[in-house]
């Protein structure tokens, strides 16, 4: 009986609604309809690290994507580097991961081994053209024995930046693309000065990040014919003879020549090159938008060659989709757009990185980009001699052992060879624990 009454009541409500059907739609009705349409779109959450400026450009990319895909809504969240990784850990711990998030290539093996990333092979098989035009080095960073769990978004090559004003003042010739590490050392010594005569250097020839391999010591070791880690990721090779030659050079530049400020001194300036107290630095394209605002003239040159070869580091940021993503198909559609010529061209407007799509990187979009009037081609040329920054499980712990362990050498409190003898076995323990 209750079911019959409920049915009659439902029919009465429908009849009354039909009788009112001739009433004209109001603006409120239209807004409600639009809201319902938006609410019906598949929502994708995309998290990445970066600056507020990056959010602005990514939002422009999202707007263009949504215009072409009205059934998909992308919500972008940008955080600084440390906050980003902390948030990700919290979200995954709470089983509420973002659909799509940015990945730093050296950390990719750790994340992939946890089983929290989606295998993209089925999507790539359906879209074989997607990876055809990408730079091979960055793409290879995301290949595993089980397939691809990520794709590169953009990448960085490390080159030499130099302050033209400081070179001019010292009467030193600008760096060329033929420079060697010995040329670098010689110029750095000439550009290291005590400008106020108080007996303490207040200008240095080279500001170098000596903690991680990416910005300086990796290129120096490869240039001397050495390696950082074995191909099977079971041995740390930083103590091998060729690598030790590179370490000796860096140690002497820091503690004998005094041309590289020690970490404590460098930290006082934030970025000693940007502060105008270091004549050179080795770094990637991500600083170009900031450096474009500096009040001195600067340019770039190739990373100096070692006695065996010229080498530098190449590293990439990528896209990954969470294995438990709510909208994996929609997330991959956004990846496809971001890797298209339109998406990569818009991303290049940021000026923070090199587009991973060759056709855009080799076009005026990158080579003639607005901002700093520098030789953008130098960054592309570096791909011909760059070594992909090693990525392996346990990278963070391994890098911390090496980076922190070398600090006493740079401050003059320890000797490089004895320190390496201690650090290499400790680093190998991390590798063994992560096989």
C-alpha cells in the first residue's frame, strides 16, 4: 500500500511540473544550467612544484585545454619544492592522491617502485605518435622494464653563466664554447678578488653548488672520464681514479685558489652570481626569468670540457598519473595536450626550461623567446654532450650522504681522498638496501 501511495505522489509531482513548463527561463535558471554542466565535467587534479608565475602560465594551458575539452575540468595546484613533496606524501598516506602530478626524474624510480604510479603503456600504444618527437634522453629517464609510468614534460641542461661586467672590469676574456676546465680554473682565479683590501675575498670567480651532482661536479667527473654510479646501480664510482682527478681539481679551486666560495660563505648571498659577487656559475635554464631582471650584463657558454671529453648534466621534470587516480583517462588527455605543439609552445613562454618537444625547442618559440638576450642555442647544443642525471632507488638518501659528507672538504676541515674513502662504502650500503 505504501508503495502505491508513493507512486501516486510521484505522478502528481510530475504532472504539476509539466503544467509549469511554459514559464520562461530566467537568468538564474541559465546560471544553474551552466553550473550543472560544469559539475558534470570530469575533474582532474594536477599538482606541481614551482612559482606563482608558473601557475599563471599553467592556467593558460588549462584554459586552452578546457576550451577543446569542455567535458574535462583541470584544477592546478602549485607549491614550492619542499611543500610540494610534503603534500604529496600526506595525500598518498591518506589515500587521496592527485590524479596527475609532476615528477623529478631522479626521484622517479623510488615512486615507481612503490606501486603508486599508473602504467601508461596502454595509452602510448593507442597514441604512438605522442613520443615520436620528444628528446630521447629525457624520455629514456621514464622507461622501466615494465614500461612507462611517466613521461617527460620539459628538461634542463647545465651550462656556464658569466657576468660580462665583472669580466670587463678584470680585463678577462669572456668564456667560449671551447673552454676547458683548466680555462675555467684560470679565469676563476683572476676574477677572485679582495676588492676592499681587508684581506678577505669578497668576489669569487665561480659560484658552484657542490652538494648535488647536477650543477657542477657531475659534469666535471664525466669530463675527466669518470662515472658517478655503475650502470646496474649497485656501486658508487666516485672514488675511482678518474673521478678523484675531478674531485682534486674542485677541492683545489675551493680551498687552495679560493675561487669557489665554501657553502657557508655562498649561503650568505643566497645566489652569489645573482648578487653580483661571483663572476660565473653553472646552472640550468630555470634561472633565466630571474636573471633577466639583473642589473648587469650576462650570457652563457658551453659547460667546460674535461681532459677526456666535454660533458654536462641533463635532467627532466615529468608527468605521472596516480595508480588510484579518479580520472586517469582525462589526466592522460591533458598530458597529450601539454606535450602537443600548442602546449609546449605555451609552456616555453615560462622561460624556465627547455621544451621536450624537439620541433618547439628548435623553433623561434624557444630560440628567440622574450626576456634575456642570450644565446639560447647553447642550451640545445648541450644535449649533444650531456649525460642523463642518474636516477635510482634510494637517490635522496644516497645524495644526502655524499652532499653532506663532502661539506667538511669544502670548508677546509677534511681532505678529499680520505673523505671519499669513507663516503663511498656508506653510499654503497644505500644502493644495496634499495636493490
